[in-house]
């Protein structure tokens, strides 16, 4: 699988031909619109740090940088970074067919994103060394026994190697306008 990369390492080398979409879960201070139908939501409401809109708790964590061309999609409800958001429409509008899914948590958001992506017809790719969950030994089990059934599981090193290769053009891209 290659050399492990910490989950919060930036994966935006100058060689990346990819677009980046950051999916952020947050809540309004008054809680309106938030989901309340699972124990996870109730437990999160009791945490000392709240993911309130506009606070530092919902900023993209350093050392990851948000570039001007990136999309930042915020959701006030649910468990999925895709379902119930603008993500699908945004990705289709830019011609995206493959999602490279990274981040946290391997417990909830990552599997939700992968399942939603596959259900919507995207190819999902998961660099196993670029996701994290709790407890630490849960993530490799989730990857091996669940995500590997529906996604291409790889490593960050392998993704970077693919990005360094010359890009093959599809037949339609080879045609030049007259």
C-alpha cells in the first residue's frame, strides 16, 4: 500500500490535475434544520466544541488549504457529505466521474460518501492512508470488509504516482475545434 500519509496531510501537489471539494458538517447556533433522529446527533450536541456555522470549529483544518477554485459545500443536517447537498450537481457540471474520498470519519462520513457516490454512478477511490476513524483499528477493518467491496482502495503514494503520469485523452478530447 505504500508509505502512510497522515490523514490531514495536504494532497494538493502542483502535479494534481484534480479539482477539490471540501464537505463540511456544521450546525446553526439555534439548531434549526439539524437532524435529531440518531444517537450520534444527540451526543454531538453535548460536546464542548460545537460545529457552529462561522466558527473556527468548521474551518478547513490546517495544513489543508482551500484554493480559490475549490468548492466548499456545507451541510446542516444528515450524515452524508453528498446526499441532500449540492455535491452531485456540482460534480456533474464539471464533468467529474471519479471521486477520491479522503478525510474523517471512517465511521460515518467516508462510508456514506462512498455509498452515495457509487449509487449515483461515480467511481469511488479511497486512499486507505488518507482516512481516519475511531478506534484506530476500526478503519483498516472498515476498508477491508466494506469499502473494498464498492470502491477502489489504494494509497496516497499510488494516487500521486497516477497524477504524475501523462494524461490520456478520451477520443472526444482529442478532437480540436476548427
